[in-house]
C-alpha cells in the first residue's frame, strides 16, 4: 500500500510517500521510500507564551501543506495521514490547523505525548537490524521525546517540554548568546532530564538521535551542499564535537550560523538542541550519539499499515 505520512512538528513539517506492508504475523514494514520532503514552518511560534497558533504560523502551515498536496497528488497514495505534535497539543485554536488540512484533503490528528513516543520510536528504529537496547532522542520544536527499547518492544518513554523553539523563546534573547542565558537554558534542561534518571536502570547500548538538530549538525560538519540521507544516517557525533558546536554557535550571529551550514530556519534554535544532546550524553554517561534520518513520519507510515492493512 502506498501512503502519505506527514509529521507536523512545532518547527518542521515533513511529508513521506512510501510503500508499506503488513505480514501474516502483523509486522509492519516500510518497503520503499518514494519521496521525502521537509519544510521549516515554525508552527510553534509564540505557543509557549500565548497557547495559540500564531496567525503567521498558520499561513506558513497552509503554504507548506499546499506544496505537500502537490506531491501527494503526483504520487496518488491510497491513504493520507498527518499527525501534529507539541505545538498543536498546546494550542487552544488547533481547529484552525485542522480546517486547513480538511480544505486540502489532508486529515490531521494530534498525537498525544505518549503516543508520539511510540510512533517516534517505531519510525526511528525502522532501519535498524541489531537487537540492542537503544535510547531514542527526538528533539522537536515544542517537546523532546525520550524512549528506550529494542527491536521488539518499548521499555520506557517520556515527553519533556524542552523543545528548541520553546526554550529559545523562553531563554535566548540575542545571538550571539550570553553565558548567562546559556547557563539558564542548561539549568532548565538538566532539571527536566532529572525526570528520566531512572532510564539508567536499563543497559543502554546506543543513543539514537533523530530530527533536525542532529541531522543539521552532521550536514554542516560534512559540508554537504544538499541533504544526503545516505551520508548522514548512522553518522556518530561525539561529546567533544558537540561541545565545540556549542562554543561556535553561542558566539555566532544568525548569519554566521547559516554560513556554517545550518539551515536558515533552524539557525536561531539549534543551540538549544545542542545543549540538550550534550546534557543527555552526560546523564547517560555516553561519549557519542548515532544520528538517524528516520523519525515520526516513518512511524506514521507504519501506523497506517497497522490500521488499514489486514
């Protein structure tokens, strides 16, 4: 079955067109990726402050979904599903987003925090073959998901409100950024991460980082002109390189960050993502993370296979 799986995140919208299957044991698989698009929308603009989707953010969302609809119409998938995450969960006027989707023929659901963890995990490990215990870290715009599991099951999961957009709006007022603001943001991140100290009870073999922060860092580090999933997927970022990124990004203007290779729509919030990765490594006493280009959209594709294939 051909599906269109859309991840409507607080910072980024993604649209995956893929072939999915389900075997007689109920195991769902992504057989083929046909198209994979990404647009930075910043749906979470001011949501932490106003609890409403900003009018400008809704315009950007409509423009992006209109573009995605052109791709959907080109490939004619049998099923379409968009799932919205933290920004929509926290917004009183999320029905306005639903209406945009309805007008375009794109059904939109809001993923509850715990369901998002499940979908994130399933999507993130969909390309993995070794059956070890992993911690998946998905740094979004509004929240960050932490999930441990192996190829067969999830052991623990927690959604924390330490997304890049949310904490940038809360703590960062200037770029370059002062040490005081960085320390305040780090303190908040550490306080939130204390909620998952018990994850250490598991023997975690690998930390898998997904979404825009780690993939953008790798693309910049490799000096890629265009996004290359084959080169980014599986790349490892160690603690030392992340600390170097922290120092460079803290001292840089937005223009200098873009010149480093960070996408323009992510340059102002990526420092928070780097701080989150650093503190996560320290909490779990690890020296490196493995970067995955898979994530929520792949999980949504698998969710559709589970719902609609017998």
